[in-house]
């Protein structure tokens, strides 16, 4: 069997997801969140899935659990959350206990490429996670199998412009070990896996708005001057990449239909 290339738990927990880094992200995105738009964006996207109470959702790359907590507390959904980062999950499970949602939310370590549940979930939700996974053909095949007939897939992810890229963007992608696609390429990958009613939206304009709001929040934060300076620089670089058109943000939805 050919080895599947994707970012490892050790890489994530020793680089982008050190505990201090996770807490910095949370200070920008809001309590329990580590993805753009925080709680407001999560509520918007969860509502788009139009799920009935008690529907079962898989949150792939659940992070600190914010979206899962919203699904359970505001939409009465049953949620299984998985994440590859043990640092993230340790914090998330502390928050789960504090929120008193253990009866509706289960958060555990898991590699989404190794899912073995078939026809199990009413929906699969993910926020800016698939950029860590190179084998997206396998990814969407596994997710398709895990959904019930009529089930919904909805996710956001960092995307990119067609190549050539700037040297700076190339370096950024290589440093993070990201595997990025254009929104059109993503639509093709999802369709090839058997999904139908595929919708691929480029929402980079909203991403830029969120980044500018984040910069205001960073400026007003109580973190020390050096930490604030580094975070501001990182966010300003993201704004520059997005405004130049290299770094993009996609919103995708699809359904598992047929027999």
C-alpha cells in the first residue's frame, strides 16, 4: 500500500499548534475558536446545513470545540469531533467539561483519513483543516462513505490562485506544509468522490474583512508588545497575500445522493 502523505500530529503539535500559539489564535478569533470569523461565522455556516434536532454531525478538525459546542447548545445536534492535534484536544476537552455538553458532544483524537464508519453521519463539517491533507482524493472518498444518503458536506478551507505564485507565498505554503487548491480544483475533487449538488464559493473578500477586524482586536489585546507585534505582522502578511490574490478562502457544500 502506498504511504499516504499528510501532516502528522507531531508536526502540528511542535509547530503551528503549540499550546501558546493555540491560545493566541483563540485571543484573536474568540473564546473556543481558532478559525476565521469565530462564533459568528460558525453560527452562519451551521445554520446553512438546515439540520433537524438530534442529527449527528462529524466535525473534522474540531479545534477548541467552539463549533461543536454551538451545534449542541444552539441547534440541538449530536456531535463527534476529531482532531489530529493532541495539544488542541487537551484544551478542547477541558472546555467541553466546563460547558457541560458531554452528553451531546464527543471530542477525541482521530485521523480523518482513517474513518471507518459507513453511512453514519447526517452531516460533516470542517473549518480550514483540509489544507493539512495532501491526499484529497482519499479524503473525500472517506467522507462520502461516512455520510448517510442525503447527508451534507460543508467546509471552509484556505485556497489559492493558479500558479505561478509569488516567492513569499511559495515559502509560506512550504513552511506550513500546506496542500492548497483553487476553488475550481476543489469542486472537481468533491465531484469525483461521488458528491452531487456541489457548490464552490470564493469568499476571499469576507476573509479580508475578517482579517482587518482581527487586526483591530490584536491591537486592543492585552498580550505583551512583542507577541502583539509578531501576530500583527503575521496577519498583515495574510492580508497582503489575499489582496494580491494568491491566498484565497473557499466555502464548499455538497450532498451524498443516489442509491
